C-alpha cells in the first residue's frame, strides 16, 4: 500500500468520525461527501500502485529477454570469429596434424 492511499484512508476515517459527531445535517452531509471522495482517491492510488507494479514486472521481463538476446548474439559472434580467423584456421590444422591428419589449404 502506498503512502497516498494510507493518507486518503486516514482522511476518510477522520471525515466519517466528524460526520458521526456532527449535529447539523449540512455538516454531516459535507463530511460524508468528503469521506466518499477520500475513499475514491485511496482506491485510485491503489489502482495506480498495482499498475506500476505490473509495468515494473513487464520492464524487468523485457530487460531480461533483451539481455539474453544480446548474450546469444555475442556468443554467436564470438563463435563465428573463433572459426573464421586465420589463427583459428591454423589452430584447427595443427590439431588435425597432431592426430595424424593432414592440413591442406
């Protein structure tokens, strides 16, 4: 729960208590209207908090997917670079010769 919704709930409770103590009808009505508005504001603040939490989860999931995609692309690029460089080709030839094979260019 956010501080805003807590604040609005507390003001609504205060307005309801004031309405119970009120001796005049117009004061009672005013306090009840005030309590209703504060309850509405508290509900809206809670809805906003839920929306923000959902948006944060979606952002974290998107960032994780982007990081995984970038890591995959990096691994793929490193793998391609490791097999296409002249040093990698020479290294593969040396490995073939060490096993009795012949390296031909």
